[in-house]
C-alpha cells in the first residue's frame, strides 16, 4: 500500500475490540453529505464494516447498542423488520430487504482496525 492510500485510512479501533460474532464497534461517518452511523464486526476472523442502514427502510439496525448478530453469531439482523444479512458481504439473506448493505472498506494492520474514506464517505468533521 502506498503512502497516498494511507491518507484515506481512518483509525477505528483496536483489533481485540472485535470478536467473531460479537459486539460491533459503531462509528460516525459523513455519507453523501449526511452524518450517519456505521458499524464494524468480525466474522470468521475478518473485519467487515457497513452503514447502519437497513436496505428495507433506511433505519438503524441494531437491536441494542452495538448488537447486530443473531444468537448464533452467523447473521446480521435488522431489529425493526427482521431483515437478515450475510456478515461477510452484507447481502440480503432473508426477510424484507433489497440488495445489500453499503460496505465500508476496512484494513487491519498491526492490531489496529482502520476504515477507508471514499469520495462520498468521509470522517465526520468536528
């Protein structure tokens, strides 16, 4: 990875904060000019991050703060309408959903998890 690519990286959390099928780490982003919540989870050893917006209705999905997985730790659930998503791809796997969750690119390096800015996805300005 070159230095210019590192400029697009935003520190998210310590890698130990994400346990397979466990609690998410939530964070704020600016998506298409609006402040939105996003979340990162670990599934089968890999970190995945998405906007916290169900594709059925653009509502936050967690049923309790930072809780997105079902009881088995195999599926991401929308608490409002029961939409089910694959944790590794964000694709709809059942229930009232359309398409897949908006994925946010992540990178885990030296025990730290980062997320990558894109032209329409930026850190929240303070």
